[in-house]
């Protein structure tokens, strides 16, 4: 049966399982686009940089777990300010306000204010919080280091600093319970008459006073510590797992599709050429194919990764090297049948060159098989990369799903019950493989006459 691209798509569109595979693949490509649009490319460099994740919580569950339990776990919040400024006579006042609607059933673990200021002179920095009951608690009042010329100063204010505890303890008479030994964040977020949560809207205000010129807060963030964060939580290294899972999608598709296309194209051309030429050429090429086929792929991949390097691009090359041999055998046997057909014999008699006959008359007949082989080869490439990464032989600079599982194993995530670190990458590997398996089965129904008749 002669196949064209239109014929293949017409047959494929009648397969429900193939359409499901296409739908999953569209979702995966959409996730890849979201990753490229929303996540900076520099995240590759910072993925294994602990300093880039200091503001995130350690081993936090996903925030949506709060929807499935009665007591709400405090969420880790990284807040951006509402900025305003005013002029009081000769004093410039820059105000950053952070609004927190606190409706959780536990106290925050801490809070941190991170800032970067551009100024000259010695501006005054004041931090206070207005509670839902209207009480205003001063937290910090300090002068920044004197600078004669314009300078940039970066620092962080922690809730554990003694100055905050001292300023709050000056208000001790307002509270009906003892404040001795209670952390600053518990005092701020508790009721006056008992050590329980005061829910409502809190307003943290940061004010900069300067008489020389208007200071500039180029970076201003309030971090309210919690035990749940984001869509996918965080790992032991404080990394946002949603970033790794999103970036893992285009990486998995790149590895799977590149390896499968490279293997299928090379194996197809190699096998068809061997089958068409026949005789000594066929014998030599297929004996070389048998040598590669007999080599144990996984042990050799491990040796190559250890000795040569574990770059993701080298890994793709190694997978292509070991992935084409089976396709070459099948395409050779199909070429042996096709070259005996009358139109191929007629092309020879007309004096057409061998490469034209191969690429014009033989390879187009193998398109359905090629598409099916590409679809079926993708899951194998993805799982092989995941397996090597899980063994610690992957490229650590890329947040692939296998690398995430390797890190989870290194920190005993399973024994500690950190399911959000293990299940999502495992499910993503399975779903991606399933999409291509569905598409491969649909293509198999096109090239297999018995299945097509059914």
C-alpha cells in the first residue's frame, strides 16, 4: 500500500488512542512554552546555586494541601511592596507597604526583610507592623551607613534580631500573658489575652527618611516564613520544584525527540542502503550492525558518562549511537522486498542513480514505519536519560526529571514522606512516555495490515 502524508493523517485521525496521545503532547508542548516565557534562562545556572534559593523554605509541601485539611498550614510568602512617597518640608519619605491577609492556623516560622538602597548621606530606615486590631508595633529603626557619594547598600533584617525583640518587649504591658521566651513573630501574630493566632490583615511598612535627596529602594521584599509553598513545594535545598518540573518538560521532549529522530533517520537510511545494494555491501554493513547490537548499551553508557563526560548533549549522542541498530535491521528487510517491485526495476532500467531510487522510491514507502518508530523510541530515550541521571551520571546543570529524582533519593525523600519531591517527576516521565506509546500504537495500526483490517 502506498502512503502519503495525507493518507497517514487520515488513517491516524480515526484512532482514538492516537488522538489522546496528540492531546497529551499538545499539553506538554504548552508547558514547555510556559517554561520559556515565565522562567528566566538563567535558572539553569542558579538551579544548583544554594545562594539563589535562600529566601525559599526548606522541604515545604505544595500550598494546595491546605484545601484538603481543616487546619491551614502557614504558607511561605514572598511579598512585593506597594510603593508611595511624600515630601515633609525638607525630608523625603519613601514608603513600602506589604499587606498580608493572614488566615492560617499556625504561627509563621520567621520573617525576613530584604532590601537594596541607592542613596547618599545617612537615611533613616524604620520598619513597623500594623495588626488587625489596630495596634502598631515598631520593629526596627536604624540609620544606614554614611555615604558621601551615591552608593548602593544591601542588607537583610531578620525576625530573630535582638533589636526587634527589644522593641516589642517595650510594649509588654499590652499583653495579658508572659512574653518571656516567645519569638517575635509569635508575639506579632498573637492575640493580646492569649497565645493564639490573631487572624486578619497585617500591614508591614518600611519607611526611608532622607534630607539630602530621595533614596531609591531598588530591591524590597518581605518574606514570611511558612511550611507550604507554591504549586509543587520545595526540596531540601529550598529549590522551587515547579521550576524544575516545568524546565524538565522541554528537556525531556528535546532528549526524547532528538534521540528518536536521529536514531530512526540514521537507522532507516543505513538499513535501506544495505538492503538495496545487497551482496558484499549488505554483508559488511549488517555485520557491523550486529557488533553494535551485541554491545550492552546501559553498561557502556555508564562507562562513557564516567570517562568522557556527563553533558546532556554527549548523552544524546551516545543514545543515538546505540539506538539505530534495531531500526536498521527492520528497514533492511523492508527494502529487500520493495527493491523487487516493478517500478523500482523500471527506475534502474531508466538509469536513475542509486541515491535517487532510495530517497524517491523506497524511503517514502517506509514513512509510516518511520513515524511509528520515532513515537515508540521517545519513551525509551527519556527513561534511559532518567535512569542515568537517577544513578548520578546525568548532567547536574540541567533540572531534568531524572536529576530531580536523583536528588530526592540522595536526601531520602521517600523515607521522610516527601511525596511531592518524588511523585510529580515520576508521573511526568510516565505520562510523557504514555503519549508517545499511544501515538506509536496508532501508527502501528496503519502499517500493520491485520490491525488496519480490524
